[in-house]
């Protein structure tokens, strides 16, 4: 299953959870919707 255009808020919520961040990017690097857009959706990055 691929990431859908409407998933940004769900990904941002999940990637801001301290339990998830402990294993992904670190607890001091939460994701907001803009960071999710840049990392997972923008093709130029």
C-alpha cells in the first residue's frame, strides 16, 4: 500500500509519538505536517 495524499496528518501524528520517535529520527525530532510533506511527498527532496 502506498502513501495517499490524505495521509499527511496521520503520518505527522504517528511520527510525533515519543514511542515511535525512540526508534525513528529520535525523540527530539518530531514531525509536523510540513516535515511529512517534505520527507514523504515532495519529489524535489
